[in-house]
C-alpha cells in the first residue's frame, strides 16, 4: 500500500439516474460543508470538502461510469448506488467490482477492477460502529464481486442502499451511509492481513464475520456460482489489482461444490495460505 493511503483523495460517484445514490449525495451536501467548485463532470458541478473528498455526479447509469480517469488520478473511487435484490431484504452492502466471465452489466469481460482491502474494511467497520443509528430491519453485508466498471486506474468500491424503492428513498439510512463514508475517509488505520474470498453465496455470511470479528481485510469474493471462471489467469489478475499484498485465501469449504479440487490446486500453485471459514 502506498504511503499516501491515509491522505489519498476519495472521489464519491453517483448517477443522476439512481435515486438511492442521489439520496446519499443530498445527505452529504445537507450535512457537511461541501463547496461547489468551478468545474463540472458530465455536465454537473463537482463538489469538494477540503482536499480529501470530491463528490461527482454522472448522467450515465452507475455501472457504466467508466470515464473518471479523464479527470481524477491517484485516488480511490467510491460509488454510491441502489441495491436491488429479489428477496427484498433491506440491506446496506459493499463490494468490489469485476466480471469473472461475460460483461452483462458494465465493465469488460473477465476483468477485475483495481481494489483496496483496507478501504472496504474501514467502511464496513465504520458502518458497524453506527449500528445503533441504523433501523434494525437492515442487514449489513458484503457482496460477491460483480458488474462494472472494471477498467478504472484507481481502486473502486461500491456502497449500496437497498433492496427496493422503499429503502432507496430512506433519508435516515442514506445519512448513516454518508457519515460512515466520512469516518472511513478520515481513518488512518490499515490492515496488513489481506485475503481473497472463495466459495459460498453472493451474500457471504462467513466472510461478514471475518470482517467484523477479526483483523483481516478482504479483496474480491468469488462465489460458488462463478467458480467455473476461477483460473490461474484470474487469480493472477486479482493479486495484481490490489493495492495491498494478498497472502491468504478464505475458503467456504462447504461452498466449493465440484470445483473444490481445481480451486485448491490453483491456490497451492500460487502459494496462498488457505484458511477455512
């Protein structure tokens, strides 16, 4: 991890087509001393607070906002977005982006975005510290890595509010997310023990416990449904895209199915320490 991690600018990105993202954006502008800059991005004003955080909006759908490198460098991108799930369970989620196979929802096929394990950990820990302010109907959870954008040159993280319209317009929860992001931005804590998550479901309960109850931070999560794409080439890319060294693989041993043998062989070949969760 670069020495400037603690002072690296955070660029918070929302889509004007996304009511949850704009809800969180409005809570930022309402509760914190953002100033409107003289610059625009995609036709909308850029806001900033100090030198540490910039708030930008796009007219593109959120998973297709892949042109940020034209304006922003040496930063980390946090996308604020709605979360949609068939279950309808109210959830506050966070995840990295990437496509293990085809690119059905933005980004490029078989491409993992740049990412920062400490950034994700610091956000979720900040969110968890505000649990008393969050409606108990909400589930706080990681998600498996999915969708775009995947080709930006700085770390990308998605922070989401969902899982349906009732939550997307929940101003209180949006305000908590904005506060958690401010806490994350101010945190100077880094986590040296970092690993990749392998197996299990899209919402990995075992890995949630790892985040909240240990000193480990996580990179991409490859769920059971994507393990047909888990190849040496994919793992090599995952290791290269991190801003920290990945030493462990956290494995849901009951969530590998028929891919268990091939997954373990690849991990052995790369010398990653295997930790069962």
